């Protein structure tokens, strides 16, 4: 049967449509191939130079070819030149018998950095603690020399933060011993202790900051590993390399495997270092908290000890030692700035008779009551101290003789009201008070005290239980 012309036309149109469809499919597949090729080409151009540069060191033919290939890829050289360099590279590999190279066990770059940094931290830590010990050595007595020498030796031999923590404990024990043993000039002792504690606190604070820096190093390390993992994954997923690259592809694949293994070992090593660093940091932070507590305790202990050393144990008033310091300070202010002050000297009347008649327990009670009744009548900046026996002295800054006389009269009237019952007998106590003020021409506080003492003597001559002002004339 002969097809009509219209039928032939229809068949041709179908074939044309089919061919067009096949062409479109092939063009689409070609576009995909070209896209994959361009992607692969970009990947190799991006990562090959990076990898090849690691082998482009040394004076061998292989390393020279690697260097040439890296430069060519970076500059986008022609395929012919790149293929020629590949041939040179392949020949060099065969000639030099280069195959898969196992990576030697080696500490990671960042783990080495962390170790070196920690070593520097400890060395710096030791150096600064040496300075603390030298400061102690220049101040403490010879009886502490052996202990200080022992601490110095331990500082030299210290290897890690645990050793440093133990050294810190030894230094604190020595400081506490010094505080307990020292009974003179407590203010200077306190100032020295605060200076030493401040140095130690500064050292420990710097060391605490160094742990934060170590954490930052690990964070940077982890970021580096993440980027490297991503790039290696992209390289390994690359496919369909040209046939002329097959030999190099095998070598690169093997080396990538070695690099990946090395990276995993590096991660494991760094994780172990980080674990140790975290443990050290936790131990240090615990010790640092203890340091602050010990600093507070040492300061409080020293202040309490100073307070005890300045107080009279029987009456609770300040003692002679505290008086000597206060009167020195007031005398200095008077001679330098003209700051007026007055002195009151209180002497219990017929106190020996009270002790002899009623016993020392009653006498002690009388002295305690004198202090108890007198302190509320004084200002905060006035100082009442037991000078010795039944004598008490009051320093009144910024007060002239008239103001001091009025205060003394209040004290006298309050004390004369004191009464005790002893075996149904009433016990009374009175005081004679001498008053004087610092005067122009006074060279030292002893001159002022002598005038107050003369005033007391005159008051007793006049009948006791009275206040007398004496200016030396």
C-alpha cells in the first residue's frame, strides 16, 4: 500500500519531534556534564594547590614538579602545560619510588602550642612567686630563713599547677606563723601582709586569665578542624577525574587518607590535652576560691590579733602600747599642723586601800566599772587607755583645756556614783583627774603627760575626787 504524501509528512514530523526531544535531552545532559566538569575543575583548582604545596618542599624532582603544578593551577595555565607537568610529576614519582606515606606519630600543631603555652604559664608563675618569696625574705626574721629556702627550692622544681597550689599553701602557712609570732607594730605588719596578699592575688588572677586564653586556643583549633573536615569531604566527593590524572588521583587519595587519619589522631590528642587542661583549670579555680578565703581570713586574723594586742585584758580599754602610738600620732599632727589636743589622766583614789580591804577581785571590778562608765561619755575619736595599775589616760583630739575639763568633770561625777556591796558593806570608788593641753613649745608628748601627772598630784593634795587643770605655770 502506497502511503499518501500527507502520511509521509506526518511521519517525518514525528521523527523530527523525536529527534528534537533527543537533542534537548542530550543538550540538557551535556549542560549537566559541563556543570559537573566545571564544578570538579573548580574544586581541583581550589584544593589541589593547597594539598600539593605540602609536598612542594625539598630539592627532589618530585617536590619541584609539585611546586610547578601548584603554580600552574593557581595561574590557570593551559591544559597542555598542566598535562606536561603531570607527566613530569608521574615520572618523578616512579623514579623516586614515592607511594603512600604513613604519617609519623606526631603531636598536633595546636596541642604543641598549648603545651608550650602552659609551660610558659608555669615558668612565669614560678618567677613571680620567687619575687614574693624574696619580698618575704627581705622582711621576715632569720628564723624563717630555712622555711623560705625550702619554698624556693620547691618553686624551682615545680612542674605543674598542682605543685604551685601546694607552694601557695606553704606560703600561707608561713604568713600565718609570722602574724602569730609578731607582737610589735601591728599596723606595719598588717600593711606588709596586705601587700604580700595583693601580690599573690594578682599572680593568681593572671594565671586564671591564662586558662581562658587556653580555652580560646581550643575553640580556634576546633574551628580549624571543622573547616579542614569540610574541605576534605569536598575533595573526596569529587568524581570523574580525567584519565590523564588517574595516577595522581591514586596518590592524592592515598595521601588524603593518611591526612584524615592524622587529623583523627590529632583530635584525640587535643581532646586528651583539653581534658587535662579543664581538670587543671577546675583545680586551679577551686584553689583560687580558697586563696580568696584565706586572704580574707589572714586579714581578719591579723586585724583581730592587732585588736587584742592593743587592748587591756582586764578592763577592755586600750593598753599602754596603743596609747604610745596614738599620742605619737597626735604629737606629730600638733607639731606639723598645729592641731590642738588635750590629755586627761585619771587615778583611782585610795585604790591600794580597796585592794587591801576587799581583795583584788573587788579592785579589778572597780577598774572595770571605771572604764565601763567612762567610755559612753567620750567621743568616737577620743581614746581611753589603761596607762598602768589604777591610772587611765584619755587623749582628746581637737580639744582645748576647757573642753577637756568639762568632759573630765562628767567622768568624775559618773564614777563617784559607783557602789558595790561586799559582805553587806558598801564599796565606793572615786577618781582624781588631771587635765592639760598641748602647748606651743612642747617638744614631745612626755612633757604633756608630766603636766597632767602634776595636775593629778595637786588634785589629790586638795582632797581627791576632783578635776584640776594645769598649764605648767
